[in-house]
C-alpha cells in the first residue's frame, strides 16, 4: 500500500516537472520569436531614409495625438454618464421625499379631522 502512494506522488512530481519544462520551452520560443521580430523591425527602421524616418515619426505623433484625444473624450463621456446617473438618483430620492412628506401631511390632516369629529 505504501508503495502505491509513493509511486503516485513520484509520477505526480514527474508530471509537474515535465509541465514546467514544456512551459519553459514554449516561453523561450515566444521570447525568441519576439526578439527576432524586434530585431527585424529595427533593421527595417535603420534602412529607411531620413525623410521616411521623419514621415514615420510625424505619423506616429499624429496617431498618439488621436489616441490621447479619444482617451480624453471617453473619460469625459464616462464622467458625464456617471454624473447623469447620480443626478437621476438624487432626483428620484427628492421625489420620494416629496411624496413621503405629502403622505405624512395628508395623514396628519385625516387624523386631525377624525379627532375633531369625535369631539363634536
């Protein structure tokens, strides 16, 4: 019985070690592919003429500017939607308070009228 438990834990350890090795191999393969792609991109950029590099830089700045503009617009819209939701909740709360206050005043009026009728 003791042998089956030990052999099970040994095979489990072997599976974990094998999984770790496979994971390491896959990770290093992706890292190598990324490094190769990065070197290729740098080589392509180095081959560009000065005018092409300037044009690429201008285009990059334009794209980054557009992304920043979109980020600002999205943030504004998110803040506006949040504020609209808060205002809606406040409006509903005030309406509830008004209805509750009106109900209390009406109930007080009925109680007063009933108490006057009892005394008559």
